[in-house]
């Protein structure tokens, strides 16, 4: 029985993507290569994995039975490769990320999860800091990846940057607050109530004369839900807030007359990295997730526009 890892990759990807052509696009290969890999795998195993009598190839019973085993082999193969590289380097590669205060961590955390699955023996750390601190850490090569709110940051030689996208903001408050009782909220209305600012005080202009500053975005949402004040939160986070029981009292205000600045999110990295493959995997995965997130937000905005008053976040 003589099969290869590449053949398993073509088999699993074709099953997940639904066709040989889609698998080829996903793998960056010609469709003929994927088809050949699967045919050779079928010959080696002595079974038919796909029913080709239909327009789109469908897994046979044998294909469905062997698919979980093939995935397990690929996972073990990645672990083997990662462990071998760690042994070659003398120690597991330590991957470090610095993120500026106020940036939602869900998408970054999802990319970290994908990274640890792809490279099981990678160690590392993620720390939260001010924008200036993150920029300095990247410039000094103290971290491999930086994620910041910034206007096209200036970087030294051998450092690169990429705009991941922009965050659209909306105003949120407790459903028991005076602001939540208003049909429409104006800039004058919010200026009369305490504002919860996200991030360093100097990095975000405040509308209200009375305000509190907090560096954790979830804490800002929680404080708003408790009625401590109102906050401007990223639209996607506000949409998902109701999934947290502690944020059940958080509502999105009908504040279309209040203009919130759109904030750019930049990904920064140094080229002087011991394991470029690890860094490039994380960069590509994070970029793909932000693009998918942007498409969902734009679709939501185009379909529903602004949130009506009192709609649960």
C-alpha cells in the first residue's frame, strides 16, 4: 500500500470543498494534479473514494469511512513536522504578538487557535499595550506581530505593515438608562452623560465632559450594560453582545446623528524571523478572517442600516 501525504491532502480538501476544481483552487494547484492524486490514492487503497457519475463528485461509503482517518493522519503529520523542526532548532519556536488596547481579541484569538493547530509545538505569548508601545516592540524586533489602531504607522527597514480593515462603531448603553428611552440620540444627548472611553485617553477624543477610561473592550461593554455610562463599541461586537449573559441589558442606541471616527487596524511584522512559515501562516489566516468579517458587517449594514432604538445588542 503506497500512498503519500499529498494524496491525502487532495482527498481531504476535495471532500471539504465539494469538488476537485474547488480543491485545486484552495491548494493552488492544477485540477489535473488533484484528480491524479486521488486516482493514485484509490489505486493504492483498492477502493473508490468518490462517485464521479454526478456533476459534482460525491464521497462513496468507503470515502466517508476513510475521511476521518485521513484527517487524523494529516494532523499527526503536522505534529510530526512541527516536532521535528523544534528538535532541529534546539527548542520550540516562541511566537510573540503585541496588540494595542481596545482591539477586539476574538478574531486574533481564532487565528491563534488555527496557528496552534497547524503548529502544535509552537510556544508564545500575547500582550496588550499602548499603540506607541506596540510600534516600539515591532521596531525593536521584540515581537513578531503587532496589531494596532493607527494611521499608516512609520516602520523601520525590514518591517512591513498591512491594513486589515476598519472598525465601524455604534453607541451602546444600558436598557435602563435615560439614553435608551430616547427615540433618536444626538451628540448633545450623549454629551450630557458619562462616556466610557476605550484605550489610552490621548488616543480617543471624548464627547462627554465626564468620562472613564478602560483598556479592556469587554470591560467597557460590561460597564455600559451596568449603566455606568455609554460607550462606542465596534459594530460586530455590539451585534454579538447578547450572547453573553452579563451583557443582557446592553442595547444599541439609535445614534445615526452621532458621528464616530472609523478606526484603521494595522498588522505589523518584522522580516527578521527565525520561522517565516509560522509568521506567514498567522498573517494570512488573520487577513482572511478580517476580510470575511468585513464582508459580513457590510452585508448587515446594507440590509438593515442603523439599529432601531432599544434593539438588544
